[in-house]
């Protein structure tokens, strides 16, 4: 956690079916782990600040 910036957390992606774009052949995409980011209030406010 970075105070005022946001929080990083681990997440999971389920296995799913995909498709080879070149051949159109269906293929199985394995389950995997990923990183999730949740922006903090101070960061959101700084990014969305109105310009006068």
C-alpha cells in the first residue's frame, strides 16, 4: 500500500478458451495470477483535478 497513491493486490484469472488469430483454431488459455491496482483518493483527485 502506498498512502495516497493506491494499493496493489494479487488476483487470479480463470482458465478460458481463446482463439489463434492467424488460424482461427480454438485453444485453451491456462489460469494465471495477475496484479490488481486500486487508485487511492488523493491520486484520483490529482488526476481528475479541474483546470481553471
